[in-house]
């Protein structure tokens, strides 16, 4: 089969022939139709991720048709259209992942290939309203956003929600999920165009976080928020405290801009603010996500589709930061 392989960190991906995967007991081989990029893939390519071993087939997100299975009891999956849950070996505790937890695409061979082997337990039927590209855009960011909003923050209808850094895949699907759940959502971005596009998806407004006093302007526009979803950290995290309503929840799953430079802990405890860390999600989270997406006909936003042969060009698109939605490889 053909696969986009990272042979060495800080080097372009190369498309080459590799052996077809085989399904062991409890596993399935999926003939992939589409795969989607995540920032995790870019960080691995740049050498900014732990435990990197090359060569490796990257890619956590994928959708396709089940080709073969390794166990007779899983034979009903053969020929079915599926989405892959990229959270491997979560463990028995739904409250936190176990020590064996890992994400598809490192160290396990991932989805930037014509075929991928995956535990049959990680297969979910593809909702019929999604195209292959839309289906591939959903898993990792959708799972992360679902757990952040509903499992960790316990979002309720009509609550005010702030989602920072709109334009990336996780922020956009969080916006779509929150709007579908009946929340009132505002966003931040460094791009007025991205804020305007977020409003077409149901956001009620937003501000440019690069402008002076952006937090004060947002508070005047929307008041304080019951739930804030952040994936950046850095200097922009401290103002989120002022934007949080009493007993509100700040849920975060990334630190792309580093650690916060300072936090006013007195404001946190005096207003009973909850700080909630989260990452990926459990099998129960993924099942709930897929049921919700199918029921509400949610369609992930796809920024641009590249053929597998142009995988490295897709990486450069992600590195530019210009995307609005998920970057997808058609396979």
C-alpha cells in the first residue's frame, strides 16, 4: 500500500510503498477513504512531541470501509463504513486515562495511508449525513471538544460559553456542539474574518485577542461566562479569570502558547471558579459524541482537501495557521 511516512524529524513526509497491515485477534483493517491532520502531527514532524520514533506513519483521524477482521466474532464489521476512534487503550476508569493510553499515529501506525489496523472496539459506524472528508475531520477534535464541554464542564442549555482561538478544528467543533446543545457562544480570534465565519456557524459575537483590552471589550459585549474552553494557554489565559462567572468552569486541553505567566488565585477561589484539565476522551465519550452528531446532523468544517501524495503540502498549510476548519487528505 501507499503511505505518507515521516522518515526523520524536521523532514518532509514521503509517500512510499509499505507492507499492508494485518489484523490480529480483536483488530480490523480499514481501507481508508480520508484522513485528517491535527496539530499533533505537525508537532511530531517538528520534533516537538515526546517519544518520537521514526520511521512512522502519522495520522490519528480516519474514515473508511472495513476490509478484514482478525476475529470471527467481529466479522459483521466487514464492508461497513466506519469512523476510527483514535484514543487507544483508555483503560477502565472513565474519569481519567490509564497508563497504557496512547493516540493513534505514534507509536502505532496511523491513518496517512491506504490502510490502517485498529482494534475493532475503536470502530463506530459513519453517520450517513457525513461525506468521507467530513467524517475523517471529526474524531480527535470532536472527542476532545465533547469531553471538555459535556463530561468535564457539564455544559447546560442557555449557559454562556467562550471558545478561544476559533478557526482550529477543536474550537470549531466545540462551537458547533455547544450551539446544538442550546448554549450562547462567543469566540476569540486574531482574525476578524474567522470571527465573522464563526458567527455564521451560530456564535453570537467575538473579539480579536490581539487588540488592547480585548477581555474588557468582550465582557461589555457578553458579560461573564459560565464555561470557557481554551487550548492555547500563555499570556492570554490570565484574562479568562476575569471573564469567568461565579462558579464558572474553565476547561483547557492545550498549551500551544506556553504556560500562563501569572494567575490571580484570589479571584479563582473567591468566585468559586473551577479549573478543569482534559485530554481526548473515553470510549463512552466517543459513543456519546457520535450519537449527538448523528442526531443533530452536525457537519465538521473542512478547510481544504489534499491528495495523499501532497501530504507535506497539507502540513505546510497547517503550519501557516491560515486554516478555518480541518485539513483533510483524500485517499
